[in-house]
C-alpha cells in the first residue's frame, strides 16, 4: 500500500539515513586515526565558508530564490515573501570547544559527531558542457575546458578514499601533476574521510576547499558534483588560477576526479 508522495519521501529519507549510518561507521573504524584533526577541519570549513559569504564569493555562482509563505496568524491570513540567497549551514557560533562537547553519534568511543560530518541539505546545481562548434553557434564564452575525467574503485569497505585512486589517474591522463593544480574542491562527506584523502595524496590544505566544504555548506545528494564544479570554476576565475581539480568519493567504493583549465585568464 502506498501513502503517496510522503511515503516515497519517507523511504528516501530512511534509506539515506541508513546509508550515512553505514558510511559513518566505516569512517570511524577504517579511516580513523585523525581524531585530533577532525574537529579542526570542521571548524575551518565553517570559518572559510563564512568568510566567503561575507566577501560575496558565492554571489556569481548562486541564484537568489523567492520563497512565499502563507500562514494563519492572529485570525488573519498572512502571506510573506522572502528571498533565499545565503546558505543556512555555516555556523558563526561554532568553536573547537563546542565541537568537542558533541557526543559520537554512531558508536561508543567513536570520533564522528554531528559537528564533523556533512550536513543534510537540499539544493540544486547545473553545469553546461558543449563542444567548440556549439560554442560558436551560440556565441558563448566558455569558463573552462574539462581536460580530463577519471573514475576509480577501491574496496567497498574503504569507500571514502576513492579519490586517492581517481586523482592520480586523471592527472596522468592529462599530463599534469599535483604541483600544477592551483585549487582543489574535495567533498567533505565526513572530516575523517576528507583528512584521509588529504593525507594519502599529500594535498596542500591551503588550496583545498578554500571557501569551505560540505561540513559547513551541506552535501545535497545528486547535485554536489555540479555544485563543487561551479565553486571551483568561479574561484579559479577570481584568483586567476590556470588548473583546478574537483574530486569526490562515491558510494560502493568509487571515486571520481576531473581537471579543468581556466579559459578566462
């Protein structure tokens, strides 16, 4: 028996809940060892996101959305309209002390907390790709060229470190090294997962998620890849960076990575 739209949404919600429960246990047990660094990377994610918002770095890549709310108040029907234009996730009041007080959410003695995991969030993003002929026909100016894209797999129980295999693969494909990459967008499913990838690839943390990551900004499933790409390309334009890398882990043990060349220099 179906209960309509809500029933479907409930199935999706509980399905995702069990998915993240399993992944969090995995990161707690298999990718642990970074307990000293998990809360600091979470704090840094919020701090960088807040700075980016204050400086208007997301303005060019986001579209304000009017939201209309009708409610019954004091015996009258009232319609309010607001413009949603700033992500709700980043928390200016968070601190290492506040994060340290949060209890492990998945197992006793674990290190994954609500504070160092990506937020449940909703969102939409789009990336338009086309060949040179179509660019000419539409008279458009491209932001970047996708030089290469690679996927790789690791054992399912090590799912979070998929980028460790995908990144070297795509760099070899395009004939570049990590030293050539000026900016990196790495999805922060969990702080432990992000730290594992950063440490294993020996990434320069100063160029990883410079405007904050999913711990602060959220991880809207299904759109995160396009969202990270948009953030990467706009930041490459702002800083005048030639090569950028976007990478994330994927359920089941996969990892994906793409290298972009800035065409706006």
